[in-house]
């Protein structure tokens, strides 16, 4: 596991505090340094409930969000490769609540009211959303290899049209915001035939503001349209997202059909396979990056808590001692944007660190500013010290400790065997083509390459680099790529190419032109027979030539 300090120091930091793991170190720093600041300035009432031990120790979580019938529950079923308790799938809005799919030795369902009193689960603070939410929240436990590494949160299908005007009985956007702050990955699912972003879906996406680095988009059921329609669908999706996700960066979109049924349209099969493998790799990396994610979230929380403390103490300072408090309170709330600007200049704070001004104005209406605490610099300095020394030191150590004992990647379910075997990505394609063949794959087209070779005036069976360059330049590939191909093809490193080496160079050029990557070292199956040390291979090649 991760250790906070070197063994020479006896497992203690400069203040004599013992940390056995990074998780324990983060939890202790939060409790001793950041929590006092949050409690003093009512941070939990305005922004986010206090963190508990389970928040630091829980497995990485993936949150699935999308309109009804976009395939959220089917996507979970696809990853796990088995049904989970409480699962319902249909074209209508079947999932009417939140389902936390987690690992458990015994298969079963834990209702929400029991879930929020379990100290081992990171859901205790959801109690604040009341019975209307808890009655629609369950934990589905099952022994599944995928769930040993991650937990998955299924959400109700987001409504559209007249249905979205029906009240859910709880603040749906606030629940999503609570989950968004604590999960490691947020996946927004879209249907290729259902790209409109309803008002409720728009509010849901806006609830993830500040968590943009966690968001990924999946365009599901993409096999139900042809290539031309897929291009239009993709463009329409990006246009719709651009109006809701206000970031200069383009969000990552994965195309595919994420269920275990035959593809309806196979012309984009290779694209879908590549996209699914990229998505799998992203999910598989979550356990490895979990410690960094928690560290990053704690830093973001600390910055917001500091800004909140400055705002609350400033409002306290501006209040009159006796008369005119209500009038002054209304004036301060109205002038909150100007107060943000003042604090920004005074304390050198980035504008992006301030909370939403409209929401802050609404919440401040319910508080007596005179009872707010004054600015206590000791608490601020304690958090500053934590950010400058403790967290910085921990960040530097995470990768070093990970290299000694890297966390296991997500395995099992759809992740099992997705890389190896004949159905792994790229197997038998590009540079891997011919790896399991008896003959040298280049020999299949060597007669064509030989015709070109003998027009380049070989001397003693070889052509010079100058003559080879003229022909290779016809591919229009960049010099950097052609230089790499030359190094791979010049097996004996004599600065010249014989007929087999020239044929190999032409083969590598074709591989690159087809969109595949080149290796750093030439695979054994591509080494020309005359340059191999195995005489059997030479005999086999010569027999093929005869």
C-alpha cells in the first residue's frame, strides 16, 4: 500500500503523525486541517456535507446519467455480463430510482434507509434528501469480479416533454451534484435516435459544473445508423452539448453499441471496436488514478472552503452593530458580485474559485449575517500550509509508491479477454498481420515490390539510400515516418536495402498508409527470412519461392 513517509523516518511526518496509507493521510489532513475551517464558516450548509471515512476509503465509482431508454442499465449489464438485483430494462422509463451496484459476497438488495446508516458505505450524507429520495435509492450487491475494483451508480431515466414537469419529490439535480462530487467518472449516455437535451437533462448536466474532467459521453446504439447518418448525428450531438457544457475543451465522445447483440450495421465495426476499447481502458484506469482523484477533489474543496470563509467573514465585517441590519443585509446580497471582485483583488483569488453568485444570493437570504464568524487567519493559514507542504509532499509520493505496488486494473466481465486472443483489438491487423502465418507475409506481394526494386538499379543485389528515398517519397509520408521505416527495414544496418529489405519497407509504408501505427522494434514475424538466424525459416521461405 501507499506510505506517507519514508521508512527511515519510522512512518511519521515532521509533526509526528503516523500515516500508513495515502487514504489515511488524506482523511487525517481533512479532519485536522480542513474540517475546522468548514465547520466554523458553515460550509456544509452552503455547499457540501462533511466527508467521512467511507468517502476516502470507497472504491472508484462510475455514475451513469441519460434520458430514459438510452441503455444505461443495459450498459451496466454489458460490463458485468450478468443481471444484477433490482435490474429492469425496457423502452419505457423502467429505472425509477438510483441503484448503487456494488460488490458483496451474497447477492441481494439493501434499501436506501438502511444504506444511509451503514458507516462502511459512502452514502450516509444522502440522508439529508429525505424519505422521498431514500425510498427510490437501493444498493444492489453481488459477487462479480468487475465490482471488486469499481462500483457503478445507475440513475433514473431523465424525462423529456410533458413528463419532465412531474415532480420527483426530491431535488434531482442536487442529488446528482452530490454524486458528481464523489464519483471518479461521469458517463452521459445518448441514443443515436434521441439527441435532444431536455430541460431536466440540461439541469442535470449543469449540476456537474466543476467536475468537467470526470465527464465522458457515450453515443449508444450507433450501429442503428449508417456512416453518413452517423456523421450527422455526431455533429448534432456536439452542437447540443456545446450549448450546455460551457468549456473550451471538447468533451470526449465514445461511439458504439454497448450490448451483447449483433450489430445492425457492420460498416463501422472497426470504429466501434476501437471506441469500446478506448472506453474500457478509461474505466480500467480508475483504480490506478483513484488516489490522485481524491487528492484533486480535496484540493478543490479546500480552495472553495477558503473562498467561502472570506465571503462569510466579509459579510460579518460589513454589518452594523445595532441598527439597519436588515437593510444592510439586502444591500450586501445585491452587491455580492462586487464583493466577489473586492475579495478577488484583496486575496489574489482566481474568479473560477468563487461559488455561483445567484445560488449564493438565494441561500444568504436565510441567515443572520450578524451571527457569522469573523475572519480567523489561523484556520486559513492551517489550510494554506496543508496545500503547500502536506498535500504537495503526498502528491510527489503517490506515483513512486504506485510503481512499487500498482493497483490492480478492472478485470472480469466485458473487460475479460478484451485485449488478448484473436478477438482482441488489432489482432491480425496492421503490424500484427501474418504473426501466426507459416510464410513471411511480405512475400505475398514481393513480386510487385521486386519489379520496382530492379528499376532502381541495384548494385550487387542492393540499392543505395538515395535511390530508395526517391521511391519511398512517392508515398507522401512525412520524412520522420519514412526515416523510422528505413531503420526498421535496414535489418543489417549497412545503409543499403536488398530485395527483401526493400519489400519490407514497402510493406511498412502500406501498413502506415492504412492508418496503423509502426512499432519501435521490428516484430520477429516481419524479419526477412535471409536475415533470420533460424535456418528452418529460410528453407520454408525458399520452398515458397520455388
